[in-house]
C-alpha cells in the first residue's frame, strides 16, 4: 500500500464516519416517522447528484451505455441496501446486526480472486482473518436494545450483507472496465436513481392513514427544516467524496487488502469517536478487538 492510497483511505473513512454520525444523530433526534428518514435520504441523494453533475460537466465525463446501465443498477442497490439495513436494525439487536453486516468485506475480497485473478498470499489470509476476529470482539454484544433475534431479522441481515458486499464488486468492475473514465457520471446516475426511489417511498409513506400527530409531521417545524437541510448537505457531500475514492481504490488495489482495511478502519474509527467525543467506555473485549484490528491493518498495509 502506497502513502497516497493510505491517505485516500483515511479521507474516505473520515467522510464515512462523518456521514454515519450525522445520519445517526438525525435519526435519533429528529425522526418521528419513517417518511422523515425517506425525505432525508432523498435530499442527501439530490445533493450528491448535483455535486456529481457539476463535476461531470467540468471534467466532460462520458455517459455511454455501460455507464448508464451500471449507474442504474448501482442506484437501485444503494436504495435497497439502505432499506434492508433499516429493517435489519428495526427487527433485531444493534450489536449482532453490526457484526453480521460487517462481514460483507469478504465478498469483494473473494471476488477479486475468482474474477480478477488477484493473488492472496498467506499473510493476507492471516490479515483478513484477524480483521474478522477483531470485528467479533470490537462489537459489544452485551449492549441490548430489548430486541430479540428472529428469522425476519436474519433475512434482512443476510440481504444487507450481500448488498453491501456487492457495492465493492460493482465499483471494481466498473473502474476496471472503464479504466477510471466515466466514474463521476456513473455515480451521478446512481444517486439520481436513489433520489427518485427514496422520494417515491417518502410519498407513499406520507400518504398512509396512520400518521403521527400534526405537530410532529414533516414541515411543521422550522427547526426540523433547518436541520434537514444542513444535515443533508453534510451527508450528501461526504458520500460523494467517499464513493469517488472507494471506486478509484477498488479498481487500483487488491480487494483482499482494500476492503478489509476500509471496513476495519471505519468500524474502529467510529468506536474511537464514540469514546473521545461521546465519552463512551470500552470493555476489555472491545479494547482487545481494537488492538487485533490495528495489527491486522498494519499487516495488510505492509503486505
């Protein structure tokens, strides 16, 4: 791993953590019904689409049939992934859901060997195994939200795992096919599809008969409007940077190195932020997971 690649991963992780933290705060503090979350997701996608559209025009990014088809498919996957993750967290415990979906990193890593003839040295296998072990220990399974596991929860967990894993496969496939060309247009089309799909979902949900009291509905609070706009701008811009970097690195780095390092760094950075900013305490189990994860990342980086 070169210094430039390491710095790009660090920037991608920073944007990902900022996106997740902002979205989480909005969901916990300002969402009173599912339609609120849908309009938030839609506005984030609109912001991302506009930014990517400007970059596409400035760079004269080509839009061909391959870019269009991949953009449409990726946009549907982005929408589906956010919805299945939402359902998984709704029906099951947070800790186990995070643990299972984190294993999505295995899918693009295996795909790199099967479809792109990437070689995995024994030291890389060891690094990947250490990442998975560290995730198992880093997630505090004792923190319960009074939700029990069920077949419905497991279904959405596994579905989210496969969709999240497919993100990396599509990013790598697109970049290698286009050799980096059309990346901005590809992502722009994806977020346009996501914006339209989530806005339609918002429209359907907002028309349901069973709604919260009028004072809690969307549009009734000026504070909600301000927060919605500000948080959408933050999440929309950070997800643009995150996706551009990840698409580039997915096409230029070995999958067995990039995806475990990216997912591991994202999880560990989130935990560290929760300790430093939100003053949460880690258990001995979590500290062990962080140490093993750091060692695994260093091992993969040096390999």
